[in-house]
C-alpha cells in the first residue's frame, strides 16, 4: 500500500462552521505533512509531524489546528475560516523527517462561503 | 519572494521527442532537489530527485541535471509519451530542513 488517503475530497463550509480534514497512510511513515495550495500557485508547507509530535508550524493561523492521533492518521481541524482560506489542502508522508521524497494524497478541495 | 522558479508555464512536445523542463533557484542553501508530477484531481507524485553533490541522476526515461553554479536544474524526458502530459513541479530543500519549496509548475502536453 503506497497510498495517502484524504477525506473528504471536497468540502464546503461556512465561516462559523467547525470541520475536520482527515489523512491516513499505512506505509509506516513517521513524518506527515499538511500543505496548502491556492489556485495557480505552488503547494506551501503548513505543518510537519514527526513521530506523532508537531515539529514545524509555518506560522499558520490558529483557526487551523492539526492533530496526529497515531502514526497512521493526521487530522486538520478547521474553525472560523475565512473565504481566502479556500484552497486545495494536501497531506503528505515520508519515511522519516528529513527525507524529502514525500508521498502526497489527492487533496481536499475546501471552499469557505 | 519566489525562491524556486519555473519560468515556462506550459510546454508542448511531439510524442517520441525530448521534453526539457527547466527550474531556477535563488537560495544557495538548497541542497536537495526534486521533481513531482501532478495529474488533475490527484496529489503530486514524486518522480526523481538529485542531491547537490551530484550533477546528474537518471531513472529510466527521466534524467535530472543540476548546474549549481547557475542555480539551475532541468528534467529531461526521453522519449516523451502522451501519458507524461501533466503539471511538473520542481521542489527544493535546505540542508537538514523539512520544508520543500515548490516552483509554480510547468504544464507539459505531449501530442500523439
């Protein structure tokens, strides 16, 4: 199994809603990442987890809250988002932190209305 | 401040010919470079990488060349196939870092 699975594929939420994005991998990878990609822009790193501990937060607003319940799962909790947060959210994993060859999921297309 | 640049937003190539995708970077702290391919509605897929201690890495039809003095890398696909049609992202990493800095991508179309 060389897949990173993200759910849901699409999400529309209001600015007062609370929702969560989920990411799962069963490759035994110990590093997991959240990226954000706006239209016609490159992916930008948001968070890095290594061995289930948050190791990097790229100055992401607190309305985005990551969580790594175990080595296979990564969540991104969303609350009080703004329309400008609408983007493709990509999850990725790699064998270890520091190994750059990452496997990406297909992403969650988020629209904030 | 775009530290990794792909100046050609699109490229069209005949099937069987060579595709050359280019990438320039500005940060001399980058020491590892990768190419990812992305189909519509899918996440990026890792293609090939190169360390700054090398100037070439080859994997089947894909070869990446690195020119450190020019801060330039390129991806060669030979021969190009219609299934190679996708958006190609160049990415770079600083030594001992985790963050991949991506270029804006080049859309490759391989004509049958």
